[in-house]
C-alpha cells in the first residue's frame, strides 16, 4: 500500500501555460511563461497584471483551480444622467 497520494502533484516540472501558486503565499497565483536554468527558475506572469516575476521552482506548486479567484464587484460609483427626456420637452428660446 502506497502512502503517496496519486492525485497530488510532485511539482517537479512546470510547463508553459500551467497555472501555479506560491507555496509561501497562496495569494500569489499566475501562469508560467518560461523556464530557465533547466527548470530551476520559473518566470510567472501574475494573475491580474502583466508583471512577470522569477520564482525558484521549489517554491511553486500547481494551482488547485485553473482560474484565479474573481474579485467582488463593487457597485458603480458613476451617476448616470439622462438628458434626453428633459430636452424633448424643452422649447427653443432666443433668435437664430
């Protein structure tokens, strides 16, 4: 009987396009864009930005979810004013 979980990833290799998260801070999620030094360093584009950061491969693991968590939508702060109804009933004033 094996004590190793077959569903758990050993995370020894990350291919381009894999979603990964940091073992040290699970809020850091991104997608692998390249490897260097025979897979020792992994360049990750962070989710939600265009920033690419290098990580040691031993500090990363494959993300459990394929997509980063969605941010809660904030209510719109812009006030929308519709002038069409007001202007339709307005009478022209002055001379041309």
